[in-house]
């Protein structure tokens, strides 16, 4: 029971960053993506990459970054 409670509290304290309107460069291909995207990072994990708006987790402490068409390197 306590382990379950601890895990739910730890998840509730996750920090999330939502990068909006960025061109993604994965570090492996020669070029960045040709269309802008939104990238959601929760904790140290990329949760989503999408051209459509991304709804962040309600229980995460969210920081929004307006990318303004800049390049985000995921390498």
C-alpha cells in the first residue's frame, strides 16, 4: 500500500516541459524535420512528438517553451 502511495506521489511531482512550434532534429539524420512540432518531456522521458497540440498531464508541474520555429536537438 505504501509503495503504491509513494509511486502516485512521485508521479504527481513529475516536472514536464512542453516545447511548442519547434523543428525537431534527432541527431541521426542529415536534416531537421520539415514541419514544426510540439514535444512533451515528462521527467527525463520524451512522452510525445506531434504536429497537433499536445495536452500535458494534469498532475505535472508544467513549463511551456515557445519555440518560435527554432530547432530542438534530441540527440
